[in-house]
């Protein structure tokens, strides 16, 4: 663990320097049968491309607010880390099923990133709108949503390395989750504390079924394993998996800890 890291983006850079080939996020969607595994290097590449998209194509600046209308998903993790890289504040809705609240969050944001189920609410944003299909392998929409940039179309052509135009302030707001605003430094501090409380160590594999609607979900699903030098098995729609299937997954993925 590098004690000088003060933002989530710093944690990712340290993980990349330590062991770029190790798994960082393994994602399952039990509604579609999707499984995707991303190494530190692969996730970092997605983050760099997304950060370049934010900074250069969407003209996002430090302090801008981005409504992140996505479920617990590997691409949500990419966006969280890309926001940290650029100084953009990511705001996750506390209740994605509350259409009025989601629309209000989008309306107040400078930019919005939406999955396929929240496109109508995302249209309340008067700024840039980005849509993700959340289809397996990060595929594009069969028909691009009107008024949105299709993330899967735009991100592949972005640069593989990212450098912010201005250094990111670790004491500036970085994330709003569960109605609470956190700075980058607070995210790192809490992630380290959570990792210690869960007994996470380098090489630990944490399986999480928690949604990204509160701190516990984003901590277990991304920040705590990243801070500990471990990895996460992130499961969406895990309620569709029976007990025997869940047990087999734990064994095959060499899970050491669970959250959910």
C-alpha cells in the first residue's frame, strides 16, 4: 500500500506500477450470463480513455458535476476512476428507482452518464449526455439514443494515456454517494479503513453483490479492494443465482471475502 496516495486515481496508478497483470475487477451479470475480467492494466486503459473523453471531447473541468446513472457495473467503476482522474465530481443516485429524484439529479448536473434504463431521466440534463448500452463486452447501442453520445462509439479512439491539464486537488469534492459528499482524500481514507475492517490484504478476492447506491456498495465494489491491493468479483442480478451456483462461483473465483 502506498501511503502517499490521496485520490482514487492515485490508488490505481500505484496498483498499475505494482502489478499491472493481476486481476482487479471480475464482473458477472446473472441476467445475461456475462462474465468479464479486467486486469489492473486493462481497467487503467479504460480509465485513461474515458478521462481523455471527459477532458478533451466533453470539455469537463475540475469541479463539474457528473450525474452517474449507472448500476454496480465494471463500466461504472471506470467512470468513477475517470472522474477522479479529471477532478470531476461523480454523483450516484441514492435510489435509481425514484424517477423524479434521478431526473432532478440529472437536471442539476453539468454532464450526465446514463445506462439504457434511465435515458428519459437523463434528458433533464442540459449539458453533455453520454449513454452506455451496458451490453456484454461494452458493445454499442444498435440504434444510438437521440441526444446522447454513445460511449462505446467514442471511447475506443481516445488516447491510452491521460494527463490532467491541472493537478487534481485531493481535498476538493470528488464523489456524492448516499447523499454524502466526499473528497478524494476522504475516499482513500475510508477505503483503507474499510479494507482493514474487512481483513483485506494484497491478493484478497472480495465478492460483492451490493448496489452502488451508498458508500458500502462503492467501497466493497471498488475502492476497498483497490486500496488493499486486492480484487473484486462484482455481481449484478445475483438474486438470479441459486445457492449451489453461488457456492460454485465462490470456489471458481477463489473468493476470500464477501459483501452483500
